[in-house]
């Protein structure tokens, strides 16, 4: 009988590179930047690491296939290193590998490093396999913004929401994230924006304007994990443990027949429910302190508030405009600035989200620090609304 | 009419040209649960039945279910245009480009009636044969 991951694994240390246009270095240096911070935070040496996971997505423009890039870059002591890729949820997948290895007792200390260097492509979006082929000819709407934008009209059709009201609500989502990112020295975009700026920005795919889309960035993030017992024996205080680690993948239902209405993420609803069960959370709206979700687009974050069972169905508009998810709201969302301000170096994002939750839980988030947070959730999504990989992780204080 | 599509290459596998030269959108229906899909398939994605999928032609009229207006796209793709999801009369859901309407949300209404048309995409394959594509237009257009 499976017993779940709750409190079996502790985070020993974490690190995160500065995200942004990192023309100054390559992917290897980004990995080192994140790893060095995590190693110092954990208070261990490289020789103590017994297994490693590397998460990247676009091997063609990044560090290549296999785990060798990580093993050679960090001079790991000839240990097992596995490279994982699961669309935009790759970072969470690397973390999952390391956490399960420790939980299984296969090793005492494991590391997960996620990295992506996207600016080198010179392209203003994700590298698209359909570019320049017949796919682009027939399906030019298959750009990421074009794909996610239809969530907005499907949501409006389902809930009878006025176009201008929804535009204002998703603009609030971006204004809030920029306000948070302005307080984060590691974010790519560190400027506040006004509601007017967001509402009047050039449209990419209606209703998504420039500020409704996350940036393209370079970055890396790292997590070192062990058991709570080992962390305690090392004298660690404020130990943070993994409470839930869930992954739900589409099985073809959304894109194959019309029982899915296009206004929500089927996988997120399932992964979230499982994560709450695993973590022993009965009422997420009351129990969660903060969440870090996959805001590739403002509308994605907006509908995710319902998919995580925090806002009632059809209730995200009111919660968002009421400031429920603002930095001083009941549940802070994107307290670090989110993908909106960090951009989305694919392999790194899932671990970058965990990094902020970890800092907050340890009371080390500086000007962004929330008052006494206990549980933090991350939601990391790969793929589009109609077929995706959805990770939901919960970490919290160890009692 | 029947020869006008001769020599054209359908742009996607589920766009077909029949023996009389007429293009159509291929679909399938499950004999067990009745679900209709676009494209030909042998197994039902709804009830997993493997024995009763029947090939059919999808309807050429429908209603606009969801849309976005694309203003920025991949290099070489002309914008703006309306990317639409259409619920076809008689069953099936299809994505495609909606033409002959202003690419402006004020001009687009949920459930507005549309119909499918088949046109030269304006692009050619390496042998110079034009690609045949399907589009949607407002029902009255």
C-alpha cells in the first residue's frame, strides 16, 4: 500500500541563478551559479552527493542529451546522473527524481539541477518545431500564445463573463506579479507596471497583450535533498520537507472528444486533488500560505486559481480583483514575480518556483517575506490546454 | 467544380478529396458510444472500443465555440487572423482559421454560424503543387 511522500524527504539546500539575458555566460556557468549557492546552503561538499538529475527541455539549443553535461560541469564523483525532459514541467520532474531516490533509500543525498538558455536562439518565443514546415502553414494558431488565448474565450463563453471584465482581471494578474518581481534581485524583469500599461499594450493573441505573456530568459535552479533525519543530525533548523509531489498527464481526452470545454486544465484539477490528499490538506483555501503557479500567460494563472480548487468555479474573477492572490492577500500567488518576471528557462522553472517557497518557509525571502508561511504549493505545467503535463508539489515546515 | 481541386495536395491528413474530386473533412464515429471525432481512427478515445469505428464525412456548417485573434505569429505568417474552434453541426469539433470577418472581438459572437470552405492555401510543395486547405467563413458569407 502506497503511503505517499509526505515528510519522507527534506530540502537540505537550494540555489537559483540570476535569471535574464545572460550573454555573459553559458548554460554550464548558470548550473554552477545555482549549484554553488545550494551547496553552501546545504553545508555539504560535492563528494557527499550520491545521485543527480538534470532537467532541460530543448537539448538542440542547450547542453545536449544525457546527464553528462551536469556530471562534467559539476565534477560529480562518478555517480548516477539522469537527464529528464517533460515539456515545461521538466524542472519539477528532475526534482521528483531526486526526491524519490532519497525516499526509496537508494541514496542519502541527491541533487536536482534545471537549466535552459533560451536567449541564444534569438527568437521572441519558444523554439517551435512547426516553424517553417507544413505545420505552420495549416496551424499558424499553434503558437503558445495563440493556443492559451483560447482559454479566455472558452472561459467567457462558459461563465458569461464580459470581455472587458476578463481583460481587467488578467491585467491585474500581471500588475501583481510585476509588483512582486520588482522586489526580487534575481528576477529578469524588475519593474512595476500599471494597469493602464498592461491594458493598452500591443496584442499578441487576443485578449493576451505583451504584458500577459511571460518573458524568454536564461536561468538555472538547484535543489539538494536528503532525509529529515539526516538534516536534523546535521544540525539544520527550520527544516522544510516535501508534503506532496504529484504529476498528472493528459490521456488524450481533452484533444480527442468534446466533453472538455476548453476553459480549464483537466490535469491540474486531478493533480491538485491528489496532492492535497497526499499532504493531508482538507481545505486548500484555508490551509495554503502561498502558491507559485505556471503563469506562462496571465489567463493560465487566472484559470489555475480554480483548477487548484482555491477559487470556486467561476469565482476567479472576484478573487483576483479582490486582491486575494496579491502579496498582502490571503494566499500570495507569484510572490517572487513568477514566470512573468523570471521568464521561463524551461528546465529551470519548476525548481525556481520551489526555491521561493523554500526561502519563504525559512523566513529568508527579504522584502518579499510573508508572515509565518507554513505550506507552499508549486504548479508547473508543460504543453498546451488540450494536452499537457501538470506537476503539483507542496512543501512545508517539518514538525 | 469537380476538377477544380485536381493536382492539389491536402494540407492535413484529415482533409481528403473523394473520387469525384470533392474535398471533405474526414471524421469517425464510434458505433458503441456514438462519439464523433475528426480524422479517421480505429479506436474510440472516449470508450476505447476497437471494433465499431466508422469513417464518415463531417458536416460543413457549425457554430463558433472559441477563438482568439492572432496579432503576432511565427516568421512569415501573415497577421492578424482569427484562430477559431468550431463545433460542427452533426458532431465533431475542429480548429481552423476563420476568414471573411474582421479580426476584431467586437465582430465575433459565440455560437455565430459558420461554414467550412476549401481553398488554395497560397503555398506550394517542392514539386510546385498547391496545397489545399480548409477554412471557416461566416455562414452568410
